[in-house]
């Protein structure tokens, strides 16, 4: 089953100071890459780059972006159909951030689950989630 990475997973991975947590996020990424089940929505690239840039600067954000590009994850770009599906989710779930709607629509399209601990996703009927 495909696993769609939410921004919170990557930001948890990058900010992990606890060795146990870092070990779990590394293991998750390794398994997803090895099994070719990891999916990275393009909106997550934007969110993570912006967040890391704010916290650690442009150079760090660009370095992590390059690492993501070579991580062996399937990148899913926002196309017209995915944008429509995300917009319809947003119409139903008005308190769900648009980026989360795009991530949820990606997971629903692929029949996968979102790797997140964000409670927003529990509101979307039929959407499955998992965490580390």
C-alpha cells in the first residue's frame, strides 16, 4: 500500500533531537524507499521548504530539498483532477487546510494512507492514516 507523506512527518524527522524518534523516522523512510511505497505530494515539498527556510535558513532548506529529490520517493504533482478533488474536499471540510486537502486527495486517489499525526485528516471519510 502506498504511504503519502504529510509535511508533519518530514518536519518531525528534520527536527528530531531524540535519537529514538529519529531512528523511527529514518526506518520509516528507508522502508518506504526500499519497498517503493513512499509518495511525496508536491505541496509537501512547498510546505517543508518554506518551514525549514523560516527556521534554519535558505541554504538548509535547499539542501533538504535536494535530499528529498534524491530520496527515491514518488513525487505526485498537483494536476487539474487532483486540484478539483482537493477543492471538493475543502468544500466539505472548511476547517481543513488546503494543503491537507491536496494530501488527502492524493491518498484517496492512490488508495493509500497518509503518514501523519495531524488530527485534521481523521475528518475525511474513507481516508486512512498511519504514524511512525
